C-alpha cells in the first residue's frame, strides 16, 4: 500500500493538519494560488496581505467595472490568508483542507474598503468562526430610488436559546463526545491516485461541539438545539440615488449558532424597469416623439417626473430638432447619494414623426418657405440626356422571399449551378 508505513489508525482522530509524515506528499497540493492572486509571498505578514487585498479589491470591484469572478477570487484568497488558522491549513494541505472551499464568502461592500472594515471584524470574536451570510434580492422601483424609501422586511432566523444560552441544557449534564473525542472535528484521509487528500469536517454526533447533553436532560425550549426561531422586522433604508446592485448590510442578523459569530443579512437592490425613464448611473434617459412641425417650429410638452412634479419641457426659440437628436436638462437626472440635491442630467432623445405624403399645395408652399442650397427639381429635369428614376419602398425581407421563390439563393454567386435546391452549408 502506498502509505503503509503511516500510523494510519491514528489519522482518523489525529490532531490538526500538521502531521508528521504528511510533508513528503505536500508537493501535489496547490497552496500557492491564493498568494499569487493577492500578489504577496508566503512569508508576508497580515498587514502586507491586508494592504494588497484592499488595493486589488478597490481596483477590481464590480461597482467600478471589475470582473466579478476575479473579485470573488480575491475575496476568497483574502478570507483564507487573513485568518491565521485557515492560512496554516492552506499552507499545509491547500484549498482542499478548508471547509466550504470554493464557495467563498460574500465579497465585502466597497464602502468597507474605504472605512477600514473588510475582514478585520472577523477577529472581533477572538478567532470565532463567522456564520454564513444570507443574501436577499430587493426589488426597488426607479421612483423609490429617486425619492428614497424605507421598506420593512420580516426575516425568520435562529437565535441563541435564552433559556440555556445556546448550551442545549444544563452545563453540568454535558458529556464529552466519544465519536470525535471532544474535538468537534473529524479528519478523514482519502487517497486519490498519488495524492493524499485530507478532509476535515465537523463531527456529526455532537454537531461540532465536542460535547453534548443526553436527550433526557436537554433544554425544553429549544429541544437541545441551543437555538430557537425568531421573526424579526428589519427596516431597510433605500437611499436617494442608491445604485443598482447596491448591498444593504445588516451586520450579524443572520442565524445565530453557539460558538459562532452570526453572519450578515445582505439585501441587494434590484432596480426595476420604468416605462418612461431609463437610468444610466446618475442620469436619466427618455425618448420623445414629436411631429415634423414641432421639430421645425418648436415643441412644448408636459412631463411627470419620478417625484410626481410636473415639468414643462420646451425647445428654445427658433431651434430645429433633428431626428435622433439628444437634448439634456440639467439637474433633472438621478440624485447623487452623497448629496441628493445634486442630480445628473435628464437626456431626451427625439424621434421626429414625418408625414407619409404632402399634397402639391403644401409642397409648393414649403418650397417657397424653406431655404434650399440645392437645385430645384425643375432645373434637374431640364437635363434631357439623364435617366429619371423614382425611389420606391422595398422591404428587404420580401427580397429574400422573392429570391427563394425563383430559386435564386440571394447571397450566392450566380454562376454556381442553375436553379433547383442548393446546399446552403458547404463543407470547407
Ligand atoms: Zn435551550
Ligand atoms: Zn463529536
């Protein structure tokens, strides 16, 4: 057997990763990648890692156009390397040795990066593990984002049982778990080809506590679980001008577990579409149809804004609006989060509706009225040696149909086979 010489019986319940004899097999394990992701060396201290992380996280934050996958990867690398215990495990056995590997914790809010959060808070509980974060999407209308809104949302969560303080019964009734010999974790070794994989998982018998209370002595209120259900109402404040995908974080409001710091409840704003306005960061965009007459002689229309104010939008005197032209109104876009009194632009893109036909009388009147640098029709018609063509309206789709009916494949060369069905996809 490959590792017949190992004290194998001792492994199952062996102490933490750094077992003698494992080191020789370590070469197969990738324990460099996280260091590479953060651009630090294995000897760098926590401070250097922290600095490297902040810099990278700011640079690659999705809010600033960074790649979300890379950003997650950076967050994951930092999560591991900033935690001394996880870092030691990673150095020993690579990512495989870390529980929940691959999932990665939720990347930190960008504001944390500015204000000095981001990982540091994990140390607050004396190295206690932090529970999982709970992420909820929060649908918000554009009006709510314009005006700001407080939403009340109820969450159901587990809290530490107040009767037994999360112990599950009286402390005196506590017995040491025999399955894990009180350590709360079980280590299993698996051989995969030439590699040895070491897996750590919480002990299922005692749910990772290392000790348990026999059933008949368990707390009545929580049934020995140590936690009970609680319904809690959270007031979620959506700021004026909050960006789409913004995270609103309630620290420590996720499920409580004995011996763990509770995770966060995170609401992620999902901006809903609006029938009139489209948002582009701090600006608003809308389309407006006007008639040809309005385009030439001026327009004026009423617009109900996102806060129900009525605006009258007018063209400037003597201004002509061209089809597709974009005009802007200052300070009628989205409010800025920092200062809601400062707003972006409202852009209006104009679609000019032209009449399909004009009668002779109108044409002649217009010819006299509108300036034209070009020669008039009559002058051109005088050139008798030129052919005269009238334009027609042709639907490109109909052209294709006609071609198909006459057996002429529209895009193909004419001299390649006459009539009959053709093979459309030729093998090269
Ligand atoms: Zn209890
Ligand atoms: Zn156990």
